[in-house]
């Protein structure tokens, strides 16, 4: 299975470049008009600075910690789903939490491998590996339970069935296969995940990484293919949430005269627009069209 | 008409009217509207209208689109729709909402959590066509197939294999006006996707590219506002006459003449009301005049064209119309040399000038703007005028205008006012940022043509009516007079029509008014009751 490490390298490369490209794409977008939605956790409970007379004269109080706590609950426990769609939460929570644990498992394996590379056979590396077994297996089992739950809900709920496309089933089955193959590899070939970790160590050190176990190879191959696939799907919402929440929903930064923001707005106002309805003077700069009035 | 469960494909394939609303399937209303006989029937469109205009969505009509005469005309309109869609997805043409739109188009997980948050979907008895994701999915499918030109395997896998034709475009145009842009759905989305925003962008596409928008919002709305001075059609001279009339009226009511300052250079505040108040609820701007006079607030009104009407209908359908009105408001404030603009009781005007136009007004046009509510709170809570809450001794509930509350975060000040001056104040459930729209949001309150008002009162405002009735169940007997406080002109308009539609004053004794009316009603110096109840 000499091709396996190449697949792994490609998967990491595609994943990193894919995520980077998405983030850059959104970072390079122009400033947009405000479109916040309350409650905003960094503001006071439910309300905003608009509740105060002469709000612009007062120091801006942002409760960053509240926002971090809110986001942590949202990401770790899928808070919105818990409150507004409990039935789905019973499947979605184990699914997502399981995946987070699997990411943690991977981090522990990589961490342990690095320790072995730089700190030869330390006891700490062994401890990390032991923790990785608990975290990884729990994550995979939870993820599998979540996949099954999501499949059942999507296939049977009259609300969801009509809006679930083949690709949605495919995505869940793909993750199911990745996690399922992980469990099989653990049970049948690698109870301490030491073989997988050795594979990772060899990948990091660019020494011939391989495994003789077919089940482990299957798991690594599926995992790698999934990492290649991931950046091209809407499943990247796990990190794009940053833009959705921080840059849109919670973005209530006021525009003050002479601020950096004002500069960005001035730039956007110079864009040429070519909308063609009769009340819009097509081909003019945005600011000219706005200040011209209806002709 | 579709008999089985509606799918996106039906938007372009089904012939005739896509869905038929059945009142017996609507969400049940509480006592005394819990019987089928208590539901006023929904009017149908005449055959003449059906023949002339596109009304093949649900049998109601918000926009009057004349049916194309030929296949060529249909094709031309479909192509124009696609041109507009390309512009919507380009940062130069749509920098205003480019990032939020792209995010909402790309990341929906189709979990349908948002559906049950939507008052229109729930009130209609969960009619599929009103599901928040229905129009969003239609747009996504068109984008994938016709703009991003995805291959057939991709389209099959993503379920986005729809045909774009004129039927679909015409139905989408109407469907863009079956959502009040209340964004309650977005609040519940675990990802952060905003179906209200997608509706908003769809409306923009129709307006900015095809020139299609309800005439009450565009031709008779923002265009008239910019050209004549007000969306009500009120010209400058009529405004001056109206103020004189209000001053006479105030004198008659409180026994003291108050001058309403106009175009006072260097005043601290430029106060702008929704001009609809002057015509439909003159007691509201009069109450502001009485309160501000008693509290010694240094303010002025403007008699400049656009300056005496705070509305900004562009907020609902057209970024250029929005910017034009906002720039005019700011220019007037600048010319008057005021320190800040304060918006009267009008929710969408609040949001338009404070939040949305915040990133349009730059340089010396970036004049501070604030809501009237905190100033009123300061006057009431800090007892800058003498008030006697016993004068408001009747049950009161508060409606939260979406634009002011969920979309701007002004939640508590209006409550602190009512708690201070209305001893029998009770909340609706849910309230605050989780409130339900009055049903007249995003322009619906000012769209009275054909059978649209029936749809509004029967469907989009149904949840609000339920909330109001629930809030007053313990005092529902019509002999007990009670009041809904709605600090927003458009919400008041929707609630006025809603109460009339259900004959609610006679059946339940429920009336409505704004917030300042309660304050003046409680003023010790105002001897006669200021709040006027409807006649039986
Ligand atoms: S908009 Fe949000 S809540 Fe609604 S279906 Fe999409 S992801 Fe789910
Ligand atoms: S914005 Fe409001 S009316 Fe529109 S889909 Fe969402 S919840 Fe429904």
C-alpha cells in the first residue's frame, strides 16, 4: 500500500489549501451594511447601545467573555438546535460532539508522535496515547450514533425528507464509513492506536509510512478521502460560523467619522454598479447613483 | 393546483394557482375566535384580475405584474432575472449585502429548525410554500444551475434540478412578498443562515433589475417620498397646514397652545416622524410635542421635502432608494446644524437610519442618530414631567416592533416606561427579541390593494392576533377596555386593520395606540384623558 501515504499527504494539503481559500475569499469581501440580529452576547442582556441617550458619547462596553461562552455553547453543544429543534438535537449533538472528539483524538495522536520524534519514548507520549484511545473510541461511537440518528430523522421526518438531497445522505454515510472503519480498525488490529500513531510519526518525518493491516489502511484511506472532500462541501460551516456570527449576526460596530471603517465604506461607494431598472442610473458609481435621486 | 406535497419543481411546472389556502387548516385562534364562524372569509381575486395579472402563487396579490403577452416577452423577463441574479452575486453591484448573502446561500444544512419560528408558515397551517427555506432553496437551485452552471450529476446529487421559466420567476416575485423580513427564523438557525435576508435580496433583484415592486412601496412610496416630500403624498405646504391644525387640536385638548418648532437652526435634535402619523394618528406627533415641551427638550421638525417623513421604504426592497432617502435625511440635519437626528415611533425608520444607513453616511453626513425611546425613558423614569400612573388604569400589553427590538436591540426602555405609568401592564408571550411581527412588516401594513389585506390579517398577522388575545384572556370580556401599545406606525397600521378585520373592539374591547399617548394620558398637567377609545 505504497500509495497510502501519498493519499494522506494530498488530503492534508487539500484540506489546508481548501480552508485557506475559503477564509481568504470571505476576508477579501468588501465591507457590507450592518445586518445584526439580537440578542448579541457581547452587548448587554438582549439589548444594545441604542438603548442609551447619546450612545456615541459613551465608552463602548463589549462583553467578549459572554460572546466566547455563547459561541462555545453553540459550537460544543449546538445550543440553537437544543432550544428550537430538540428531536434533531438528539442526533446532531452526538454527531458533532463525536466529531470534535475525533479531532481531539487526532490531535493527541499527532502530539504523541511529535513527542516521540523530539523527545524519544517519553512516558508522556504513552499517556497521551492512552487518553487518545478513550477520546477516539468515545468520539467514534458517538459520531456513529449521531449518523444513524440523522439518517433515520432525515429519511422519516416529513419536514426533512423533501429537503434532503442525495448528497446529504451521502455525506452522513461517508462520515459513518470513516468512523465505522475506525472502530473496526481499533477492535481488529490496533487496540492502542499505536500503529496509527506510528503511521502518523512516519508521515511527519517523511519516512516510508505504511501499514500491513488492511483494516487500518481502509480507515486511513477513507479518512484521507474525507479530508479531501470536506472543503468542497457546506460542512465547512464548522469554521465558517465565525463569519456568519461574528461578521454578520453579532457585528454591530458603529461607523465613526474618520475611522478605518469609514475608509472602507468610502471605497465601497466608488464601485460602479450596472443595475438596469428605470429608476437607477446604470453604469454610475454607487455613491453617484445614491445621491442623484430618482430621475 | 397542487394536491400532493409541494416541491420546488412545481414552481415552474404546475399550471394555474400553485396552492390554495384552506382556512380550516390555519393555526387555531383563542377565545372568542375559536370557532370557524368567527373567521372572516378570505376574498378571492376576480376573474378579470386573474386574467390580467400574475397571481398563480396562492391566489393573493402583492405585486401587480401584468401577464406577458408572448413567449418572447417571457424569455426576455427570465433573462433579465438571470442578469439581476448575476449582479446580486457580484461584489461591485451588491457590496451592501454581498458577504451575508453568500454565507446564507452556501451554508444551509437543511435542518428546517427555522420553519417553526416563522409566524407565516405556522399560521398558515404549515403550508409548504411559506416555509422559510422554500424560496431560499428555489434561489439556490437557480444559482447552481444557471449561474454557477453546475453539471447534471452535481444537480442530481444536490436536488437542484429545477427549470427556470417565467412561471417560476413570477411566482418567486410574489413569494418575496410572503415574508415580513422579521428574521425570527434566522434567530433559531444553528448555522447562522438568514432566510429573511435571502427574501430581501430577492426583492432587490426584482426592483433594481426588473423594476418590479409593489406600487405602494415604490411608485407611491419611496419615489413619491423623494419627489413630493412624503410617501403619503403630503407636500411641503400641506405639512405646514397640518402642524397648525395639530397646534389647534392640542390647545383644545390640554387648554394650552404649544408651538411645534419648524426648521429651527442649531436645535439640539431634528425630530422626524413617520408622516403617516400626521394623517392617521395626529395624536402621536401631538403627544411628542406636549412631552418635549413639558420636559424642555430643544428640538425642531423639518419642513424640507423628505425631512418631514421618517419612512425609508428602500429598507425593504431597494438599496438605492434606501440610500437616497437616508442621504436626504442626513443632509437636512446637517443644513439645520442639529446635534442629532431622533426618529419618532416608526420601527423601520429607526433601523433604516440608525443601523443600515450607518455604513452609507460618511464624513459630515455621519450625524449621530438615535431612537426616541431612550429620551422618553429619561423623561419618564427620571420624572422630568409629573405623571400619575392611575390615569392609565386599564389592561395594557406591549407589541415589540421587529425593527426596533430584534433588529436594533431596543428592548427594555419602553418596558421601563410602561411599568412606571401603566399599572396593569402585562407582557405578550413571547416578547422582547423573540417577539412575533405584527404581520405588517416589510411594507405589508401599507399594501391595501386587492385581497392582500385579507392575507395579511388572516395569515401574516394571525400569530400577533393570537398573542394579543392570549395576553388579555383573563379580561377578554368586551366591557373591559384594554389597549395594545405599539410604538411603531407600521405596526399600528397593521394592528388597526387586524382588529377591524376581526371586529375585535366589539367582540373583545381591545384597542391600540402608540407609546407617547400613554405618557401624555398620565401627565398630571393634562386634565382630560388623552387616550381616546373607539366608540361602540
Ligand atoms: S436556514 Fe438554518 S435552520 Fe433553516 S434549514 Fe437552513 S440551516 Fe436549518
Ligand atoms: S423573516 Fe420572518 S416571515 Fe420571513 S421567513 Fe423568516 S420568520 Fe418567516
